[in-house]
C-alpha cells in the first residue's frame, strides 16, 4: 500500500520530502517496537478496546460500501468487513479462549499467505522468486511465533500482531524513502516498484519534462477469459481471473489493451498463437527465458476489435500524463518479446497505466486529495491486487479490477454525505420552490431607476 501511495504522489514529490518520509518511517517503527514490548508485559498499556471499536467502524464502512463495488471490489470489501467484525468482537470478549482463537486466526492467515507465495514463486519462477520464497519463510517463522503460546500465553496476541504490522510497514517506508533520495531526476517510478523492472525498457526522461494536460480520455480495454471464449464452461473465479475452457477443451486467457486516442494504442500479443492445451499449460506458466516468444503490437483498437470482438469492459481515466506514457511506450515497443506470465498483454497495460498515473495526486497539490487517498478502501484494494499479481502474474481480470480501483482513487465518487446533501437540497426545492422576486431587473428598469 505504501508503494502504491508513493507512486500516485510521484517520484519528484517524494524526492523533495524524502527526509519527512524517512522520519515518519522511523517514528512509525518506534511505535511498533513500543507496542511489541508492551505486548510482552503482563500489564499492557495499549488501548486494545479503543482499537477494537475503530476496527468496527472500519468494518461498517467496508460493509456499507461493498454493494456498490464492482468485481473484486465488492468481495474484498465484504471479506475485509466480515473479518474485522469477527476480530473486533473477539478482542472485546474478555474470555481467555478469545485470545487463543485470535492467535489461531492470525497464525493460519500468515501460513496461508506464505504458502501461496511459495507455491506461486515455484510455479511461475519470475525474476527474484528466490527472494520471495525467503520472505515467505520469514512469514512462516512469524506465524510460528504467533501460534505458539510463549511468552504471553496468547494474552498479548493483538499487540504483537499490530506491532509486527507497524514494523514491517515502517521498514518499507524507510527503505523507499532512502531509495527516493538516490533517485535520478525525472525517472519513471514504476520501474522501481515492479518485480525487478523486467520488461520495462524506458529511456531517460527529458530533463525539461513538464506534465502535459490530456487532450482526451485514457481507456483500458479488457477482454475477460469468460467473455472471449466460445461457449465457455462456467467455473467461478477461475474463468474470471485465470482462464476459461470451452466445450472442446480450448483455453482462453483473455486480453488487455490501453488506448490513448487518437494515435497511441498499447496491445501486446504473441506473434504466433501459444499452445494453451492443458498438457502444456503448466510448462508455459514459468516466467523463464525458454518461454519467451516473439510478440507483435496491434496497431489500433478498431483493427483489433474488427479481427476479434469488442472488449467486454472499459475503464476511462481523464487525469493522467500523456508525455510519460509516450516515453514508456517508445522504450517498451523496441522489444517485442512476449512471455505469458512475465511480459504479457496484462502486465504491459498495468505498467503503462502506472506510468501514466504516476504523480497524478502530487500534481494537484491538495492535502485533502492525499488524505482521501490514504483513507480510501480503493487504495487497500488496489495494493492487494497489485501484490497478488506481482507474486503470480497479471491477468485481464486482475487488470480490470486494478484499473477500477485506481480509477476510484484518481476520480473518487462523491462522498456519501455529499450525495445525501444533494438529495436533501433537491427534495427541499421540490417541496418548497422559491418564488421569483417582484423587483424588476436592471435591463427592464426605467431611466429614473438607472440614475438612482
């Protein structure tokens, strides 16, 4: 979540304030250490009940917003809300068994997340996969620490878990702040936030680069696997995010593209159709060099849609940086190498979208916009989707949900109280309409009126 927030603020804005970010990271880490030490004491000072009530408020907001979400937004908010309700009620329950249940929930959650990371790294073998496995092993050790009773016999479970989360996020903030200090001028920040920056060849930006106002919309086109397959067999979740299989056993993985009218179209496709048969699918999932194939770039959306079909869904952005997007595409398009899990159509669109949106909130110079980003559920949703895609692979379904979440941050909908205020004003005008005054306008006034 920290990386995505810095991405939307922009490298230039972060570089100017790297000392403030570093100081905040140190303070945040000190708070985590303090809570950790407090959790080891038999007389904790951490306001655990106040923390539980705050979780209940967060859960209520997530559950209220869940019905208006699209795709993964709805389900992630629902899962988040229900999980926070269960956790907060267990915290408020003073029975000793509640602490044991909390420890089991936190520990098993860490085990499942670490197991998924290890399995994804072994299957996909993306650049840096060994580091991901090492991080997952550390996560497993933390799970063991949470699950075993020593030293608090589960009495300090909440404090220990909160402190671990604070210390890990503080380390991420401090590490990124120090990297920002050494960052060259006008660099494209997404290069540092992807897994090794593999597949993103971007030339040095013009030192005199200034953001250019968009002259038209930026459109993310998505062909979902289920929508692009012929007579698919419905398999929930799988045919939304991974692949759809038709009655003949043919696998469709869908497609993603990015359009900036009138002349820029980003659509990466293999030059020769990859064999998607079930027997070969496990082998081609590896993001290794032997699975690199020549690729091709579609010239325009109109030509691609005419040769295949219209995209299932579109996500439109109005605020972005066209110059950065062109710089990215000028560098990326020099190499047409295609890899199904590491340099595919969806990863290309995701990285291009991040480049186009880099610094979009920093340029607004609005503290309210930054605060709204930090507290928005879309930032958490987008960071979860990005994290999962970076440890597995970008797919059209993930790109669609990621673009929707980013759109909710960059172009936030009206707040609930604003919608309620507008509705009440509209209703009051209908019930109590204002009558025009009897006084004449200056255009209808006579000479005597104008002189006075």
